[in-house]
């Protein structure tokens, strides 16, 4: 059943490098949630674009590509 829910979704590991990147983002803005920091860290380490509706992300120097929608 889980496989059907995740059809077309790529699962990627969240390891030490991503954890360290998320921790460094907390130093930039402690108000970001762990989920926000994890998303930004993965975008940075995977050289991918993070999509968000949270306009504050665009003001953060996190080194990830961002797409602010809405």
C-alpha cells in the first residue's frame, strides 16, 4: 500500500551532510522549523530547487535555489 502512495516519488537519504546543512541554516534563522531547514538543506546538497509559499525563504542566504509560489 505504501508503494502505491509513493508512486512517482523519489526517496532520498537525509544523512550527516544534510543534517549539518540544516543545523547551519538554524544559525542563519532560528525561527525556521526543522522541516523548513531539512527542505532547504536537501535542495542545497542535491542542487535542486526548493518550492515554498514562505516568502521569508527568499531573503535567507542558504545557497539553495528557490521558487516562491503564490
